[in-house]
């Protein structure tokens, strides 16, 4: 699927029908990181915490390969799981029995979910409860599921309504459980994380894609984060020089 197709799909089939908070900047980045993983031959399932009506899960479902599963964890207290499943069955028919919705209060979970293999998920979107303890708990429980090249996305990392999201990220990344994971890219709403060994690879791939021109770098924790869609972009040649020197 080309990015233009995914944009058109959201414009004509999703917007105005499915409520939620999933905007073009992150549709582009979801697609781009999926494209990078596919071009490299990196495989794995996909997972979302906090499904609501399925607006961002639809993108994951459309991007999943034929043999890849999509896990959706939610308490489903606002929208019943059967309604979410009906939506995803309609808009992502190729998923079929590879769509696995799990009704659970993630705040009560104390370990990684047993039904998902450790090291088996290439893309995780964390968008469940946004307070510090809940986000930290989700990171501890779901980061172990990532493949070596996997990406973990934190929603609302820059929203002042949810200060616990970035503080939980920092605590996790500085802990023994998360010291191998670092943020590598930021949109206006989400922070993208991966293993330390993959940070520069993903950053260089984003820069080389030519899909984004408004980027800059900023030091976060002990590494560099690529600011995407910034108001004060850095020329591409300077970005590459900064990455090399970092």
C-alpha cells in the first residue's frame, strides 16, 4: 500500500465515521516505519493498547502482512469489543482471524501477556491510560514483546494534559528494564522508540525517504531524537553531519 492510498482510505472511509485522535502526521509515520521494516524484511505482529473505536488500529490492520496478527488490548468500556471488531472486519477484511481483541484492565497486569510471544511484535502503539503509573506499567509489560527491530509508539507524549506520559518514558528508559530502548523520533503528538542499536538506522531511513523536509535533531536523555514536522527545520546535509558526529 502506498502512502497516497492510505491517506485516501482515511479520507473517504474513516474520517467522519470513526471517532478518535489519529492525524496525518502520524498516519505518514506509521506508514513510513512499516515501509522501512518491510523493505528490510523485518517481520512480526502488531499491537495496540487502547483501541477505542479503532481509528489507529485500522492503519495497523491495513499495513499488516497476510501472516501477521494484530492484537488490540482495551477494557472496551466505551465501545464494546464486538463493535470494534465489526469495524475492523469491515475496513481490514484481510485480518480475519488474525485480529485478536483482548478485554482487560491493563492497570492490573503485572507481566507481559502470555498469549503474545516475547520478541514477536514489530510495532506497538501505546495509547491506553495516560497517567505515569499506568504508562510505566504498560512499558514494562509490553516492551519485552518487541522484536530486535521493533518500534514502540507513545501517544500524547507532548500533551500538557498528560504529563505522566513523558515522565513514565524517562523513568522506563533509565531503568534496568528499559535501558536498551531509546526515543528516536517525535511527531507533534507521539514519541517513537526502538532499541538503541536501531536508533540511527531509523533516523537515516526517515531522512533518506524524502517524505519529510521539516526535521531537526535534539538530544533527549543520552541520545538524539529526530523532530519531525518542526517549525525550525535543519537542512538535510546538516542533519546527516549531526548524526555522524553524534
